[in-house]
C-alpha cells in the first residue's frame, strides 16, 4: 500500500531531476543574458551622460544629491562607472568586481534622488537582484573569467 502512495512521488522526483539537468545546462546562457541585460542598462545610461555633459553636470548639481562627493566628482565617477564596468560585465571579466561596482552605482542612484517613482524603484531593485546574481555566482562558463581560470 505504501509503495503505491510513493510511486507518484518517485515519478515526480525523476521528472524534477530531468528538468534540473536541462536547466543546469542552460545556466551559462542565463548568466550571460543577465550580464548583457544589466550591463546594457548602465552602459546606455553612461552614454546619455557623455552625450550632453553640461546637462549631466546640471543634474548632478541640482537634482541628484550624492552624499559625500561634490557634484562634479560624482558626475565623473558615476559616468566612468557606467561606461567601464558594463564593458567588463559584457566580457565576463572581473565579473564580481564589476557587478559590485555597478551595485554601488545603483544604490547611490536611488539614495541620491529626492523622489523616485515606484516603477523606477522596481527597476533599480530588479537591476540590483541581477547584479547580486553575478556577485554570488560569477559570470559562468561563457566568460573570460572562466576561460582565464582554466
């Protein structure tokens, strides 16, 4: 009687193991997609800053209240971070370092705004989670980190 009750559970466990094998094989692609997505978000933001530097400085002076830094230094550091760290992330080179750096940029962006719309905050949280995945698990097999450590 007990074996009859356990049979569906065993079948479910076997099915789950098959799914695990499939999804484990897709993990490198998922980590690559995560790096490319979140990297592009920050890189595109950096491009908008260098496209109109005067407006960028104006925003850092009047709109963004970055703690502990002058507006000009904050603008330079933020823009450099948004342009350099995503390139490392795209390549999967120094992935944990670059994801950690972009996490700092992300947190500073949120705390330096006097007001942030709920939808914008939700995006920053999403980007933070994706960066956290890269910090915790690294870049995966499809990366220079993996290639260089072999």
